[in-house]
């Protein structure tokens, strides 16, 4: 005897070998024997043959009109054989009964299952809603299939236009668009971003990275609300001939300097820091805005300022203006340049000049200093400061060991990038950085002595962290160090400046001891500053890759000019790189660190190699290279220090980097502003 039985939600056929009343031993079409429960048996049959039974029953079921079958059903629960009798108008054959069962089972919208072989017709209102839902689902599936087909043809579906950023940066896998995108990139073997780029969804590869950063960190955009500054008391006038030193593009001028000869023959050196906190007290609207951003965001070609342009304009130390400032004056002995006294004030300072690196560097450098040239503006003042900061650097126990390291400047114009370098430790670098270290150390010391908490940068046992307690910074060789010299660009500096001004005025600390707000600022700033720096590094990497593309394009143009076959290297760009370790290398011309798997094994560190550029991916920020030749296996003592480059590098494998202060305090930020 043959049976039709249910197993795991589907129907199967088998031949009874042994009937044990509550269970059966059966044999399937394949000859496999198994044991099933008797309750699983739907019906028994002898004809047609077991191999033909299910195919014929399924074919007959397909001819049954499900709507008519539903109309034949009673309101109460029923068995499949009962409705088969009603539908066919006679006692059904085994085949007809099986066909009815299969049809009932396959239409759950019309028939609700109540047990094995038993069903109940869906109420009319329930059926209507279910059919509407099924139709909606069918249409959705059809739309999804249509969008997938468009994407595979590299056409952008109209439905994608309004939600590109959401699809790229925070896809919801429950949406039709994301499901269509997943199906398309499975078919094309492209990532989502590469597929959308191929469909023309991205304005540019640069915008992909920039908009991702904005999406994740500035979801409400970068525009500023109107900010009203608080009034502050009239301040006494201090230095009358101060000057700043900054990059040509700097607008947030935080610091300036002054030099004055005293009646006793000594020198009075002034370090003047912009004082935005005079107009932005704690918990004001301007303070809340600055606290939400925490820092200016830097990247090649543009920046997102921490403060609105109107606020920056009110406090930046711009030439030919008298500006509010937090000043520290140091009295320096004329002959020995020993520092004799410190004096800090809140005052107004006349800014006489904004000196810029590009025009000052050719005039104020090691060569002109050695020649004793004084034929340029502020030459005497700068020369005095140069001799002073050399003494200060030696006092910190730091030797002049950073001249082997390079800073890189990116200039973007009309989508064209130029990358220039300058060696660290130049006179300009040292004058600015050492004087910033001085005020940050001394103000940190004074706060601690007066019992005012602040936010410090500490380094002990190689670990750099932020703390509300003054502690040594071994990388700088100082007893304590805080950030207070860039209040237009960093929120931590604003917080510390409030504390310093309150201390000088004998007022209560805006942030008293154990203030939870101070700990929140420390935590949030540390997290956000890390994110901003990571973004800056990624964008510098992007423009390095764009530079390589430009070089390749220039090479192609040259090849067309001189004719094909002029030399063997035409058609591919070959660059020089230095081995850092294993297959990790850094290009010698630009600050690009990457893996070169094709390198020969066990090349010594600092080995110079030539690599051919095979491909560049501006979306993944990666490149593929091919080893060409080894140029030099001897360390280049005149080149930059690769160990330091390794410390600051972030390659595709995510190298650990050292804190900026510990790397080299004389380093300048991307736009040339002092890192201190």
C-alpha cells in the first residue's frame, strides 16, 4: 500500500513496509527506508504508481481555481477530503483528494491551517486585506527586480536619487533599494560604492569621502546659527607692535609676538593669544556651538571652522587692529638670554603685521641668520627670538634632531593638487613652537599652583593621554603641558583660557574641581579630535593618489609628444619609495605609505626601490604596484627619518601612530598653524 504523508511542511510518498499502528516503516522512491508517525499519513492509494502520483496530483492542483475553491468552503473548519467532495461533486479519488490538499496547503492567504489536513476559509475582510498585502509585495518585488536590472546595466534608478548618502553611508537592509543594490553588486562583483560610482551617482570621488564625513559627524550641516557675543570690560592697551607668523591661508590667527627693550637693558618678550572667551562665556550659545564641534576640521583645500566667521573675525589677531588678547610677558636678560620673570595679563594688543611663511621663509632662515642679514621687516626681533628659543629648546633637553623630517603642504586649485615639502626645525618653526610650549607649560603650572583644574596633555612611559591633573610630558621634556594657545581652533584651549583668565582676575574658576562638565569635555574632545585627525589623514592620502594620477597623465602626454617607443618606461609611472619594514613602504616625494606585496623578501629598512603604479582606487584609497628595481640598499643619512614616518603613518593595515606632541613639537598643521 502506498501513502501520501507530510514531513517538514511538504508532502511525500512512500510504500508501507510495516504497520505498527502508531507508526509505520516505509520505503521511499529512492529505496531509503524510514519510520514515520501514523498521524502524518494524509491518505493511502494504489493507483497511479507511486512515482507518478505526486506529479499528477500537483498538475491537477494547478487546475483548481483557488477562488472557486474558497467559495465552496463552509464557514467552519473542514478537512481536505470534505471540500474535495464539494468541489468535484462526488467522492474524490485519491488523486483528486491529494490535488485538493496540495491546493489548500499552497494558498495560505485563502485557507488557514488548523491541523494536519484541516483548514478554515479566511473571512472575506481578512482575505481582502491579505490579497492587498500580497499584491503590494508582488509590486515591490517587481520594482526591486527592475532596479536591480538597471543597476546591473550601470543605470541609476530614479528611486535612488534622493537617498544616495543613506545608501552609501547608512544602508537599511530592509528597504527595496538596498536589497536591489545587494543583488546588483552580487551579480557585478562590485562593492556598493563602486557600483553606484559606475552608475554616475557620485559627483566625484572627493565628494564621496567628504560627504561621508559630514554624514557621520555633521548630520545637520556645517552652517552656523547667528551668535551674539557677550560684552566685556574695557581692557588696558599692552604691546603696540605685535606681529604674527602664519601660513598664507590662515584666517584663525591665534598667536602673535612682541619684542621691547626695557630701560634696564633687558628684553621684554610678549606672547599674545587671541581671547574669544571674553565674548563667549561658559554655557552661552556660542560656547554650546563650539562644544558641539570641539575643533576646526582640516583637510587639503578646505576646512570646517569651529567658530563662525563673524566670531573668528572679531577675535583673530589681524594686522592693523587692536585686539583683545591673553598675554604672557617674559623678561629676558640681555647678554645670557636667561628668563628672569613672567607676567600674564588680559589686555588689548596692537597687531602691526601678519607675517606669512611663503614671504618670510626666504628672508628668515639658517643662511640669512648665519650671514647676519637684517634687511627685512622684524629682522632684529626675529633674530633675538631665534637665539632665545634655541636656548629654551636646550633647556628642555631636546637637541636639534628634527631637521631630517619633512612637513608636506597640499595646495588644491581647480581640482589640481600640488604637494610641497619643507624640513622641520627651521627658524620659523622653532620660534613659534618653542614660544607656544613656553606659555602652555607656564600657564599650566600657574593653574595647578592656584588650585584651578585644567585639561593637560601628559606623556609617561610612552603613553600620551589627556588629564585634568598636571603631570609631566616626557616627549616635550616639561613638567606639565596644556593646550591653551589655539582657542579659535580647539575647544580645549578655550576651556583652559577661561580658567587662566579667571585665575588672573582672582575670580572663581568657571570649571571648579571635580566638575563633571570638565571630564565630559575631555572625553568628547579626545574622541572627536581623533576622528577629525583620521579624516585629515584620509584626505591627504586621497590627494596623494590624485597626485599620482596627475603624474601619470603628464607622463602619457609626454609619451604622445615624443612618440611611442622613446623608452622602455613609457606608458607606466615608476616611483621611488623607501622600505619601512617588510613590504611597507613610503614614497620619497609625497607622504604616501602603502603595502607593496611584490617586493623581494627581507629588504633592509630604508632600502630605496622603484615601483610601477599598476592601478589606483580613489574610493578605497588604495593602489597596486609592481616591483621594478632596487635603487639603493644603504641608509640615506641625508634623507628624512623613516622611523618617524612609520610612527605617524596610517596605512591600509592601520598602523599604530604616536601622538602629535611626541612625534615632533615643531611640526606645523596642514595650513601652517602651530601644532602647539
